[in-house]
C-alpha cells in the first residue's frame, strides 16, 4: 500500500484534550468523555402534565439541554467531541451518543439531523467505528460532495460542542453469523466506511479467518483511514489490503483503473466462494453486481448504496411538472421531482434524498411517475410518492 505524506490520527481513539476545546457558541455546558443518563424516575416526573404546562412554550427538552446536552425525553442526541481530517474532502466526527444509545452492529448507519439556518436537515451516515470501543463513542466519516448540503456543513462548520440528533442504529449491511473463513470487502471512495467498521470489529474480536480488502480511490491522496490501513497491512498477516487507483500511476505492479473481474482473480482467486461486501459509487456497484451475477454467486453478494444511480436514458423527459399549490409549471427535464421543485424556487422538506427516510413524501395529484430505486411505474392519481426518488413520465401534478 502507498503511505500518505500527512499524518492521520486514529478515529478509533478518543482525544480528551480536544474535547475540552468545546464550550463555545454551539454549547454552553462542560463536555465530559461520558455523560450521565437521565434518571428514569426523573423522566416520569418530567412527562407529567404539570411540567409540560410549566415549560411551555419551549418544552422540557429545551431546559434539559441546559443541564446536559444529551438529555431528552423523546430524542437521541449526540455530542461532537472531536473531528479528524482524513483527506481534503473527508472528515471523521467523533460523537458521544450517551450511555442509553445503541449498541450498533458493524456496518449499520444512523439518521443524523442538524439545524442549519433555522431548518432541520437530515442525512444518513454509516458508523465507521467499531462497536467494541471501550469509551462508548462512535465515529461518522463524512465526505463533503458538491450536492451534499449537510455533509458540507458538518465538514466546514461543525466544531466540538455541536449537538446532533441521531437515530438508533439501523441497516442490514452487517457481518454474517457465523463468520466464514474468508471475507471479501470492496469499497469505493467513502464507501469504505461500513467496511472499516467491520474490519475494526473483526480485528478487535480476534477473527482468525482471512480478510481481502480492495480499496478503490482516485489517487493515493484520496485514501480514507490511510495511516490506520497501513498499520493493519503491516501487522496483520491474514489481512490482504490492496489500493486500486483509477488514475494510472505508471507502476506496472500496481492495480489501477476500475473494478473488474481481473482484479478479483489476481487478488482473491477464490472470490466466488467468499461472502462479498461491496459499497461505493453507483457505477462500481453496478459493475460488481454484474460480475457476481455472471459468476452465479449473487447468494454471497451484499451491497450497500449511498447514492442513487442517474435516471436511465430511456426516461421520457417530456411534458410539464405542475406544482399546484405554488401555481408553478415547468418543463419536465427527467430529473427527480425534488430537484426540479428546488430549482423552481421551492424548499420541500427532505432528508436522505435516497428514498429511505420518507421525509419528502408528497401527494401526486395526477400523472405517471417512475421510482429510481425500484423501477416501478405508477399511474395512480392521488397517491403519496417520495419525490427525491421519483421522476415524471410526461405530465405530472404535485401538491406542492
């Protein structure tokens, strides 16, 4: 593997001195490595009608947060205690979710909500840390893409002391039970995050099988967790770590380009028999799925998608999209209806932009739409659809 020139700290390690930097404008209270859980007896008292009336209009949670930033009656909050720059566009956030949260399984994700400019924004992030951490902290590793509003905010503005709202861990992209003798991990870009959580967990548990890990990046400088991967490569004989750069580096002994069967044959000749876990950008995932389907090995193929594939070329980008409540009509350009509504000047509520959270659900008054996640075509009128993952096929009218 190619080492990075700049030192990168281990996001699996909590740095107490960095936690003490908090206490600025985002949070007024002191920050501790672990915060006390709100006592259950006190919870029962605070849920009473008398307390509810006494704390109107702000609510009980508003006053609880002044005492402890993680205390809440109905929500799960996490305190940012450290941030680690991984690459030029990737940052790891170290969070204290409090003792009542979790635990998670390696590979799972959380719904993350943060208030930005007076609006609550939602995004889903994979937990990159191992559930075996003794300090109870978790890490979210965030890539700031041009179209990722929440990710860019967290990378640019988040500082220790920021309080985020998170869900309980969720997701089925997790390690198999029982564990096999060989596991194959393939990550592209920020798709390495769930696979890193799995790798950290397996090593912490003393896994005695083999791990083959292909990490696809644009250049060596784009390697996330570079220093830690190098340490794993140097100290764990049963882990094979291979970095594949999409840009030719001139070394004939180094794999380059994009995922292809030849890479698998060279690095792990028995790849058809090993459970494979693949996460990355849509083109890589589509290529991987085709390889495993042709090999007749889809029963051992596991995939996690972070982003949607672009609409197919055969989508009928004709007709008009009518936003009835706003008296706006625009020419349909084939993109997701959420994107078209935003470019028309509206601000519909949304969360994941991937069809997971259902925050963007909107009434389709009439017209034909197609789901980008399932390919299903719907011609029913007066139907609720998720506008982040649906495109218009001809004329469509929305209650927006």
